[in-house]
C-alpha cells in the first residue's frame, strides 16, 4: 500500500503544481493589465525607455503575488480534484483502499509550499518592490520632467504629491496659478497655493525643487490643529541630495523591522500606530490563506465533476470574493481599534477553515455538498456587474 500512496501523492502534487503555476501567471497578468495602460502611456506619451518600464513591471509583480498565490492555489486544487472526479479517478482511488483523508497530505504539502512563497513575498518581496517602484518612478520623473507636467491638469506622478497649474512654460519650466497638496507627511498634510513658481532639479541629485512665490500654506493636523502661513518665496524639495531618495513611504512599503520600529516609537500617532500593527499582522495572516483554501477546495472540487473547468473557475471566484470582502471588513474594524488586530485578522481564516472542515467531513461520509449558495452568489455578482 505504501508504494501506491507514494505514487498517488506524486500524481496529485504534479496535477496541482502545473495548474498552480498556470494560475499564478494568469491572475498576475489580469492584475497587471490595470497598470499596463498607465505604463504604456509613459512610453508613448512621455518617451520613457522601455527598459525602465520593464523594471517597473518587475517591481510591481511581488505586490501582485501576495494576492495571486492563494488565488492560484485555490483554483489549482479545485481544477485538479474536479478533473479527477470527472474522470472517475476518485472512485478508483477509493476502491483501492485510499480514503479522502489519506489524499490530503500531498495537498497540504503543496499548500505549505504556497504559504512559504506567500510569506516571503509579503514580508520581503512586496515591500522591496513597492519601494523600488516609487524610487524608479521618481528617477524617471526627473529625467522626463518637462514632458510630464500638463497645465490645467492634476499632476500625480510624484508619490504623495498632487499638483495643479493654470499655465506651464515648458522651455523655462515656470508655473502660474499653482495648487499643490503635499500628503507625504501623514501627520501634517499641506495644501499650498502660489501665484507662480519654477521647477528645477540638480544634476547628480535625486532632489526635485519647486521655487514658489507669493502664496500661502494651509496645514491641518490631528486634534483640530490648523496653521496658515503666508510666504513671499517657498522652496519645496522632493527627495534629497546624494544617492538616497526620501520618497513618501506608507506601511505597505516597509519591512517588518521598520513596521515594528514605527509601532514601538512613542512619537507615532495612535492612528498611524494602529495602521502599522494591522499591516504587520496581515503580513502573516494572509499567506496562510492557501492552507485554508486547501481544506475547502478538495471537497468542492470533487463536486464539480459535471461543470468541469468552468465550474472550478466559477467556484474559485465566488470563494475569493467572499474571502476578500470578509477580510476587508475585519481589516477596517481592526484599523478602527474595535478589537485587537491580531485577533480580528485571523477571523476570515478561521471561518473558512471551519466551512472547509464541514465540507470535508460531508465528502468523506459520501454526502453531497449543496452548491446552491455558491451558485446564487455567482448570479448575484453577475447581475451586479
């Protein structure tokens, strides 16, 4: 029996692995399509080198993998067991003395591999990619400054900064009728109004400067703090001299050590500390979704013997939507300090694990799992779209 189980385990792992890799590629490309439009515009309109755009795409991929790895694994298990059930291979396997529970170890093994991949991506890959993407975007902006600013248009190419100008002279880089919202400081965002200004950059530096004249600065902080400053000339710097850029970085751009440092810093505002705590714990809770999906996908996949691949894809979309809606709810509650984030963020995994265990129990007892709820949910999403 041992050789049979070993062969069966390798067979299931091979089935899941091929579909898993294919799912990662498909889901990543789907998510990337939303960014490709703006990236293509940078090449066509602003003349950004294709090599720089390719690097931007590379930096974006880790942040997408955080989501696509669990999605792809869920789809892979659903399709793999759906095919085994459709070809009556599940019946043959059970007839040979192998129960449904004994089929789980190779699935759990694949799930643990997916968890490790997602953990590495969420804790290291995504923060690195987000920071590198912002830094490269800023470098490209500096190199193509005159081609990016447009008059009577909200200009958002600088992360954390939104600018509007009534008139822009490209040959001497002068601005007239300037409005700038500087949100790089979450604790004290600023809105700047200026009659005119000049944009400049220093060679060999990552600093971008805006020399603004005859205007005012409006600052709004916590606890109703408000300041108004009038100026004759104001130099606004973005970045710093030297090799390092101080581009605005939010919690998604920070490594675990940086998040922990922000949490421990007594000078951090309570609201920002809560966001850092939520982000810190979500780096661990979300990757374990693959393990939960393994439990719920096996019995559901066996129910799709007639629907085939379309049924597996439909089921995976419904489960993913339900999970992300629930995760968004608990994340919002955690950011509002309704309960400790470490408890709230594990609730979706716990709920889906219990549902999966219930389905698995029914499938092992040869009882039918009703998919009417999933089908009705899918009809609802189709009507809504």
